[in-house]
């Protein structure tokens, strides 16, 4: 499993994309899947940059793991920001308002549409958003 | 992302290459919002565009609307299949002129 | 030690280290690590056992014992790779050592060495299990472990050779340093190698990363080390002082013995001469007429003096002395008691005479009727008379075991010694110089015949008596005592250390771990976990406190949950009440039948449906799915439903409804959710359906008596995705008897326990089976099929269905 940790600023989306693409190329990923993964990463990463740290800059860690048995890749974005589940728009920490953390309706629509599995977990102070995509 | 402009008769062709994502969309937005006020016919050439995210789609939609208001024309051309797929998935094919 | 011996030892020391590295790499890089515990233990045990055997066979012989690093192999194996391997290695090394006497290995230490090697295998296994919890010890600890093992080994050699203590001590003294050093180093280097291979730092960890057990280990180690050094130093000092007292006493007694011998011999000789002289002279008066010179010659001396009652010399072989008053000198005054009858005989030591202090004489006097006779030896006479008796006086005298007494004459010539090497001179020897430099009757160090000795001297009658004892002999008992007591202390302290450490671990550390484990379960969400550590009062009370806290937390959570449940129940009721539950109008419409249901995965869902008549001829029916679930989704759903209805009732076509609803939802979409909608308006007169689709699943349609199929148009973007998107109007026509079925993806994406989707094919089959039935039966039937398919798998998504049958109008 490979990982990359970057600051949560929009400019780093290229760094992140290149890192992930590099891993994907090693996995014989189709161009189509790679494009879709890139889009999904953009949506999810920008969401974290805009909302996870309440206007401040924190860190985002991305994990890329090939699921060889399933011929798929699992990518997890992890941040230490405000607990928030962009999939259900439910806030695990009830004290925070909805508008503090959201993802664009279109963005999450595209992620949900293109990825094979999208799941969210809040654990040990970490927001973990995981997508699985067939290569 | 890189933006290259060239005149093709009446039309201004904007060649967008690289990635049109959250990071680069504001740059294209700034460029296009100026161009819509000056041009009546815009062509977005996506032959070298790797992908487009929702932030990019918003830019295209707002450009489309601005052009429609002034009765100008916006054409998107040379889309790769992956880009086309995004347009289809989001219903953009219904109102965009795609060549 | 000779260089090749050092090399041999260094090689042996490195063997366990090399084996350690080899096995760690084997475990990591090859399939050896996957062999399973016991096969691995046996292989490792055999290899380390072989190293122990190698140690025995290539060790170095000393005093009938074999010095080697046999013990390090079982210890390294047991400490680093697991108890069983250590025990196996120890047994192999120990048994081989037992039989190795058959081909010439030291027989003397056979029992001790064999036992020790077996014992250290168990020792390492026990340490790993009870002290280190199967982890590596630190390298300092490893060194200590190796050293303690060797001490145990050497102590066993003592214990098994009680009847030959002297040889045992020789063996142990010779072996102690090399064996402690090599085995200790070997174990330490192996542990360091293992640490480096696993990327651990050799430096001490910062305190916060150090476990209690480690801190206790380190502090206790330091304390025990200090205690050991202090008691060893005390024993050493005590034994040193005892042994120097013993040396002092021993030397003094011997000197006194010899001095007494010499004194008595000299006194007896001179007195005998004095008696003879007195007998021959008879009286003072008679003396005046005798030739004393002749008499003196006859008696072999040169001086005879006769003293009268007044204490004056009246006759003498030396005319100068005549008239000398014996009371005028200290030396001569001592003879006056012979005149008053209190003594009849008196002998003096050889000393300067009062008459002339530069001359040394030994005098003896015997009383005669009216005075006394005194005779003297001068130096030559003294030596001629008693010298022969002094020579050899000490030739059989042993001081301790190998010490001796040396007697020298006034010229420093040795006249008697243990080996009777007479006539040698002490001048220009260490001993001679030391005698000059030290006071009599004190112990001093010197060398004699090249051996370091303790010596003491005294003089008597012009003779010098020196007693010596080799330092080695004098210190032997002290060194033995210190060695044995140090060994015992090391063993006792090591045992004490182990016991205290084990107790602390068991009473504190293990309990803390147990509590932490339970706390971990609790923080992971298992509030039913309880802490139950009752081995001592402190932990029992801590356990109770934690349990009470968790119980209180549980109550608070239950209360909060109950409150949230109640709120969710309100929300659910509100949402339910927003969905139409009455499917027939009044007055009833016979030209269509409709039924719908929504089953939320959570208490409140994001799906909804709606149906209402715009007028007598137009029926609006729609189904929608909000992204997300729970209260936010339900709120969004209420908003969407209201907007859609108000726009539809304003007379807009479905595409216009969706276009405007989209803009409106985008404008107020702070949550930026989205919703898929399929919305149709059925003209009850013609069966014509105008519809628009915002990203929703296609409906399934069946003609009367026919099969269902999906009616697919390319959907537009979901509502609330992006402002300003236009939606497209589509049309389809229903024949009387046709059924249209709408559903959300909760139906097609319902999953069973095998993660298989219900899917569109199953949906069509389920629908086809009920085509002829009522819309209510169709809805309930499909729902039932989905439920059956899902089985025990949890329901993730809302399941919403809507069926509409167009009956048509008879008057048409």
C-alpha cells in the first residue's frame, strides 16, 4: 500500500493526482477508469480542502492499494478535520452545522456514479473516505 | 492546465489542455468570463483535455448560459471518450453543442 | 592470554551472533518463517546446540577444565527465538559436554559444566517467558544475563567439587574473567544484531515511550548493581583487613619463636661460662691473686671482671676497667642486684657497654661470697660460641604453607633460611633494602627469590630475623572469600531482581494492560465491557471506578439515544404524513389505479413519491430519491416535494417543473445534496404521459397481459446538482390496461448476504409474475421479493415503489 500526505490546499490536487496516477499506471489501469478516479479524487480532495479544517489548512493522506483478487484499486482519503460524512450528509458530530462541511451535489453525484464503491468511516479522529474502482 | 487561444475566422478557439479540475477551473473561468463579453462565437477545443471535474462543468455551464443570453454560440469539440462520458452522465450533452 | 587464544575466543564469541543474524534473515526472507512454531524451534535449537558443542570441542584447557562460550548459544537461542529452542540447545550442549570426557575434555568440571549448560537453556526460556514477555531484552540486560549465567556456571563448578575446593578455586579463578566476558559479550552482541536488523535504536528511548516495566527494570538494575558493588567492596575490605591481621600475627609469632631460640641459646652459653668462672675464682680476695687472663683464655673469652661489695671492679682482664664503678652506667648498673643477694645470676642481651658505648658486649654475672664475677662475649666470641647453633635453626620452619624465616648475622650474611642457602647476603636485595626502610615488627611488602612477599623483621643478639610469606598465599583466602561471596551475591541479586521485577509486572503492569484492553473495548464502543482486576486493593478500586464511570456514561447515552429516537420518530411521522397514503380520490376515479409505498432504511429516509390530480383529467405521479439518508435527507426531501408540487400545480409541464425546481433547489441548497426525480403527468383521457427524468431509474411498463420492459430515455442531470441546467420533456402513451412501475435504486441495488444485487432482471421477473394483479399487490409483491432476496443482510437504502394502472375511460 502506498501513501502520500499533503497539505490541504487546492493546488496540491495535481500532486495528489500525479501520485495516484503513477500507482495506477503500475496496475495496468484503463484510461477510462483512471480518468474517473482522477475526477473522483478532485471532487473529494477539494471538498476536504474547502471544508474539513474550517478555513484553516490541515493535512490529507491518500492511500492507494491494489486489490489484486478483485482487479480493483482502493483509494482512501484521510483527514483529521471536522467529522463529516459527505455520502449521507449526516454529521456524526451533531454539534456541527450542515453548511460547515459539504460536497457539491454534482461532485458527489459524479463520484457515486463513477466509483464502484464509496464508503465513509470516522475513526480515531480521522475522516476516512474510501472509493473502490475496478481497474 | 494550459489555455491556448487562436482565431479561426469568426470563431475564437480556446484549446484547453491538461486537467480541468478544482485547482485549474478558476483560471479557465476568469479567461472565459472575459472572452464571452468580447466574442460571439467561442469554440472550446478539448482534444488535449485529460479530464473534467464538476468545477470545470460549472465553468462550462456558466459560459454556455452567458453565450445563450447574448445569442452567441458555444461549441465544444474534439472531446475524448472519457470527457464525453462525463457530459453524458451529467446530462450536459442535452444543452451543449458538441462536435 | 596468547594472541591465538584471544582470536579463538573472539571467533567463538561471534558464532551465536552470526547464527542470530542468519536465522532472523531466514525468518524474514525465506519460507522458513512460515514453517510453524515447533519445527522452527527444533531447527534453531539444534543449530544453537551445535554451536554449544563447537564451544566444548574447541575450547581452551585450563587447570583440567575447558574454558569456552558454550553457554552463550542456548541463552541467545532461548532469549531471541523462543524458550523451547533454548532448552533444546542447552540439552544438546550439556549432554555432549557430559560425554566429551570420553575424548579428553576436562573431567574435573564434567558435572558442573554439563549441568550449567542445561540449566542456562531453561534459564533463558524462563526469562523470555516471565520477564520479557517473549520480547527481546535490551542489550545492557543481555550482557547482565550472560554474566549471571556464567556466574551460575562457575558456582556449579564449586558446588560439584566441594571435596577439591582448592582446585575448583584455581579453575574458577582462571576462568572467571574470560568466560564472563565472552559469554556476556556474545549474548549482548547477538541482541544488538537482532535489534539492528529490526531497525530498533540502541539508545534509550525517551521516557514517555518507555513502559513501566522497562523503567523498573532499568532502575532496579542500577540499584542492584550499586548494592552489588558496595557489598563486594565491603567484603573485600573486611577480608583484606582480616587477612593482613592474620599475616601480621603469623609473621610475629615466627619471629618471636626464633628470637627466643637465639636468646635462650646465647644466654645459656654465657651463663654457663660465668658459672665456671665464678666457681674457679671462688672469692674476690682470691681473685686478686689469680691470673684472670689465663682463665679467660681457658674459657674461650677475653673479659672477666670481679666486682666487690662496693660495686667497683677490683680485678679485670682489662686493667683499664679496674676501679670502674658499676653504678655509673645504665648497662652496668643492671648487675648491682647481684650484690644485695636478691639475684645470684644475671644475663644481659648483646648491647653497647656503659664503659664505652661504641663497643657491643653481652655480659653475664654470677654472685660469689663478697661480690660477683662477670664475663662477656665480644662480637667474635659471641658468634664463635653460638653461631653454629643458630645456623640451620630455621631450616625446617614453614611460615604458613610456603613462607619462611631468614636469619642474618650482623654483617647481613644469611645464616639460616628454609633452604639453608647460607652465606648469601641480603645486601643489595629488595628484602635487604626493605628491611632498612621499615621499622621492626611491622608488615611490609617486598620480594624474595622473585616472589612478592609480605615480610616482618626484628633483631636479637645482633641477629636479624626476617619472616616472609608469599603475598599470593596470604591473599588466597581473602580472594577466595571475595570471589565466592561475589558469586553468591550476583546469584542472590539476580534472583531478587527477577522476583521483584516479575512481581511488579504481575501486580502492576499486567493489570494495567488488562485494564487498558478493556478500556480499549469500551472506547471502541462496547459499553458492556467491564473491568475486573481484583488482584489487589488498588486495582480493585480502580476497576470499580471505571465500571461506575462506564455505567454512568451508558445511562447518559441511553437517555440521549431515547431523546434522539423520540425526535426521529417525530420526523418520521411528519415525513410519513407528507406522503399520500390514500390512493383513491373522492369521488372515486375509475380510470386509473395507483399504489405506492416507501420503506426507509433509517428512521427517516430520503426517498419519496407523490401523486395528485391537477384537474379531473391530469394525474401527476412522481418518484424521487435524495442523496443521503437521515434527517438532512428528509428535510431536503420535504423541500423538494413542496417545490415540485407547487410548480406542477401552477400548470407547468414536467420539464419546466424540473428546470425551475432545479434552480430553486440549487439556490437554497446549502447542504448541496441532490435528488433524482422521475415525474410524469398522465392525461387520463388519452393515456398520454408527459414526463421528465432528472437522473432517475427508468420505469418499467407492461401492456395488459404482456411483459414488463424498461422505458429508457437519456436522463438529465439530477436536481440540485447545478443551477441553470435545462430539462427535456418526453412523452409516452399508455393503452388502457397498461401498467407503469416506478421504483428507486433501493430496489435494484438491494443486496443479499453474498453481496449480490437484486438487479433489473429480477425486478422484471417479479413484476411479470404479478402483471395481472392489482397495483397494490404488484407493489407489495415486489417489496416482498426484495425482502426475501435480501434475507438477513442489512437494508442500506430506502425501498420505494409506485405502480399505476391506466384503465381508460369508457366514454372515450
